[in-house]
C-alpha cells in the first residue's frame, strides 16, 4: 500500500489526540510523501482533532 494511503488510514483509525499528533509528526518526517500529500495528511488529522475538541 502506498504510504499516503497508510497515513490517511492511520488518521481515520486514531483513537486519541496524541495518536494524531504522532501520525502527523511521522508524516512530516517521511521521505515517502510529497509536500501536497503531507499537507493532506495534516489537514485530515486537524479535521479529526477538531471533531474531538470541546465546544466553547
């Protein structure tokens, strides 16, 4: 499986904010992703994290 797909699957399956942070950090350091792919992984992680954020 392509690394990009694996990162997106990991984001979708993450069960905590710490897990999302670790996935995003790993993606940032990956030599297998293009900048656009990393940005998409980061955006997906951010969107998922916002789903868990408490409403103010």
